[in-house]
C-alpha cells in the first residue's frame, strides 16, 4: 500500500475512520473543557458570565471540527443548515490550525525560558499538532467559501481581543506572563496566518475539484 493512500479521499472519507476521528475529537473536547474548568470558574466569578465562551480555546476548536465531521458524514439538505455547515467548517480550519500551533509554541517557548517538560506537555504537543494537521487534510472535503472564512477570521480575532484586553487569555507560566505583549502579538499574527493557510488550502482544493 503506497503511503499516499493515507491522505487519499478513499481513506480519509471511510466512515470507519470518520467515526474514529469524531470519537477522538469529542473525547478531546471533553478533556479540554475539564482542563479549562478552573479558569472557567475563575472567569465566571470575576467577569460577566458571557465572557466564559472565550476562555476554552483549543477544546472549542476541536468542538468545531467535531461538528464539521458530523456534517461531513450526514450532509444537510436544508439551505440554512448548509450555511451553518460551511460556517462550522471554516471555524474548524482556522481555529484548529491556530490553537494547534499556538499551544505547541507556548509549551516549547516556556521550556526555552526554563520550564521543565513533563509527559503531559508531550501529550498536549502531539494532540494539538494533530488538530492542525487533520483540519488541513479535510479542507478539500469541506464546502465553505471565502465569506465563511472571513467570518471565522473575525470570530478568532474577537477571541484574541477578549483574551488580551480583558485578561482572560489561557493561563501561562510566570515567564511567559512577563512577555505577555510578545505572546499577544504572536497570537494575533498566528490568527491571520491560520486564516491565510486555510484560504490557500481552500484555493488548492477548488483547483483540484476543477481538474476532476
């Protein structure tokens, strides 16, 4: 079996694989919300309750991707659900790439500043890289367009604004907090780059569809 089979349409759209990915992402989403539990409680005690939706970044990204997988397996027929599908697909791509890369960079940035890596850091590294990779692998099967991509970019930038203007960004190590302006600038830049990567992947997918 050629290695290219692993990213072929036949393999990636096999319903057994899709169910496996959905289960893994759903479990990861639950674990992520548990991980953010203390910060969510802290936020609810000190800020307006609606702000809590901007706290759990990575699990919300995996939630978006899980919903996108459901729509892929069970395509909606109604027009308004098709619009919803495209929006969740765009959100899944932008946020999965963004927070997948962001978490890994923060882990190793902290390590470079003196933090000691533990097994949990390695688990988070591999799981977050998987988030970014899987979203890009499935772009060609998604139906979202440029309008949905722009909305997803706007949502993610709003999340960045809330994080760093209201102080509800993911809890960081002491050394990274000392460099919060740098972290903020990196985060916003990564949001824009993630949307650009998603846009390039979308453009490439559309080129491939025209060849078929």
